């Protein structure tokens, strides 16, 4: 059951990491990459504040993914319970 969930969550996390500028210049918060532009003036400047901002973005992405996974899990549990109730009703009618 959880194999399907991991297929959904992994691409989303990968996409967020690509958007955060992680691949642009070696490591997050190290400044603007070769392509120009970036995640704003703090991220472009690099240094400790850039690294801190990158860490906050990564934490936000992690928390968002965790929240979405939790919601998906609850939805699947609810659907499973509903299906079991329907099956019980069908079996009692026979």
C-alpha cells in the first residue's frame, strides 16, 4: 500500500529541491549559480544567511511533504474503512 505513496511523494520532494537552487552552485545557500538569478537577495549573497534560508526552505518542503503524506494516509484509511463497511453490508445481505 505504501509503495504507491512513495512514488507520489518522492517526485514532489525532488521537484522542490530543484526549485530551491540546490543544484545551481554546489550546495544550497552558496549564492547565485552560473545561470544567474536565484532565490532572492539573501540567497544570492550566499554566506551564513543564505545557508540558513536554504535550510528553512528545505525544512518547509520536508514539513509540507510530511503533512501531505499524513493527509493521504488518512484519506486511504478512511476509504479502506468505508470499503470494509460496504463489504460487510454486502455479506450480511447474502
